[in-house]
């Protein structure tokens, strides 16, 4: 079965100490807030389009600007975290989001396309600088807990996204303008993120003080200052991970998964509104249905992965997403399309946490590999969906989403790369019975 190896030198799982529990729950909320702040305004793209007085293809170009912001930071995010630390990176990203969303709100309030574009660019930069460190911190918490819990963090993101979609639906139903919504949500989310940054990053590899590690590990001496990793070495390790074939292929799995998830966040509400001529609030509820299906399967994910193995779960997820996309894109009626939304959401649920768990198999190299893998995720979520938006005026939003099927097939082709790495043979004096290997289904 697939399990995260325990950190303890004795091979037994660690007790979840108070600092671990605080970090775990603070990170759960941080993932949720990351989902809220993105989905709440993305679910009202029809209102954004109307406020700016632009077409769907022009809106797609503006979202590409946000993707370019992501590209500016995503390729170096791992090195940035290694150099400045997860905590500092998250503080800067949080402050940057306040400025970015402020410009986005000002743009929608005044019809200023240029202001909106600058805000979208800054939010793209800050999105990458948030996504990478919180995933690194989550992988570190999983190592300290000693069992697979990464799907739970991504479930928290889904809950946040669903909550953000419902918030958007409520604002829309109450006829509150998109500008007011952005300001209110940004202020509330920023206060919560600021309070939780310190506990969320307490177990980050770059934050744990060498003299303080004995608080977390039951046996084995704390590393000395002489043996503690240097930040320069961390930067070199972050860059070296870009040359590892397995890490890059895992990144492709994340790219396909996040393209699917990100495209739903960007275009599902518009696809429902334009494709079936319904109110914007129902389009927001459709996206809420998508993330609701993801949430259920992410909470069930640990049991499914333990029982069937990462590879089988990833392949089954790909098939479900593929069928769901085809049903949604080709359905002649909204009820049938809604079935496709559910299948699509179920299929998109587990690929992301499975891939990140695979990238963090080796605790010694988890941080740079997770950074590289999540870089693919960020590129897909913030760049590819806006680019797909350029097709909306030509083929319609529903049919445009069928393009994602190609990326889903790619994920199925490289699914074998998420199989757990072979474990090193135990020392003869401490040999223990080996666990059955993960099923190769």
C-alpha cells in the first residue's frame, strides 16, 4: 500500500504533537482561503465581462495577462522559497494580493481595462508564490504525521472554492456589484491569512530551527548548525530538481489535472450561462457542484489510495474526468450536462494530491520536487484556461472545454510515474518485515 514514510528514525509513525496539529489545521484553512479568493471572483466572470465592456475573447486575453504574471514567478518559486523561506514568501504574496485585487476592483468599478490587467498580472505572480510554499509546508506536515493526508489539504481547497462560488452566487443573487464583492472578500480573506501564516509555516523545511527539532521527533539527535541545510544549497537543489525526469513527468500529471480544475474555475460558469441561457447565479451553483464533487472524493481519497494504489486511482480519475468532459460538452440538456459536471469533478479530485505525494516520496528532496511539480500546476491553472478562452467566441465555452480531453489522455499515459519510489533496504540489525508493495494496477 502507498504510505508516506515516517520521519522517525525508528520507522514508527510519529505522534501528532501540538505544533504539528497547529500547523496542519492552519494549513487546511490556508488552502481553503486560497480557494475562496480565487473562486469567488472567477465565478462572476460574466459580471466582470459586463463591467469592463469587453467580449469573451477579450476577457480571455486579460486572463492571459494573469497567466503571464504566474509564468514570471512560477519558474523560480522554488528557488525563492529556498532563499527567503516559506513564511516570508507567503507574507509578500498576501500583501501583493491585496494590491492586486485592489487594482482589479478599481478596474471593474471604473471600466479601466488597464488597471484590471495590472491587477491580474500581480495576482498571477502572487498566486504562484502562494501555491508553492503551502504545498511544500503540507508535504512537510505529512512527513511529520507519518501517513498520507495530502488529499485532505486539497479537499480544504475544494471546500474553499465551493464556498467562494456560493459567496459569488449570493452576491449575484442580491444584485451586489462585482467591485463591492471583490473588496469585501479580499479584506476578509487577507485578515485570516495573515493570522495563520506563522503556524502554517512552522514545520516548513526552511523554518524549523535546528535546535528545535527535538520537539517534533521522538528519537535521534537534532541536527547541528554545521549540518543544517544552507539556503544556498536549497537554491541549488531547487534548480537541480528541474533536471529529474520523474519529477518533470509528475509535473505533467499536475499540469493536466490543474488544467482541468483551473478551466472549470475560469469557464464553467460562463459555459453554463451561455450554453443553456440561464442566470449567472445558476452558473455559479454549477461550479459549486463541480468543487463539491471534488471535495467528497478528496476526503475519501486516502482510503482509495491505500486500497487500490496511486497508479490505479490516477487512471480511474482520468477516465472519470474524460467521460465527464465529453458528457458536459456534448449534452443536449442541462440536467444531462450536470451529470457530466459531477463526473468531471470526481475525476479531477485526486490527481493533484496523488502527484504531490509522489513528488514528496523522498523527504530529503521533497521541498524542491514539490516546488517543481506545483510549478506545472500553477502554469496550468493560471495560463492555459485563459488561453483556451480565446476559442470561446469561435466554438462556444462548452465545446472549448473539450480541448481538456487531450491533456487528460496525456495524464493517463504517464500515470505510472506516481508509483512510490523503492524503499531503501533496512540495516540488518534493524530489519523488520517488509510491507506488501503497492498494487500495480
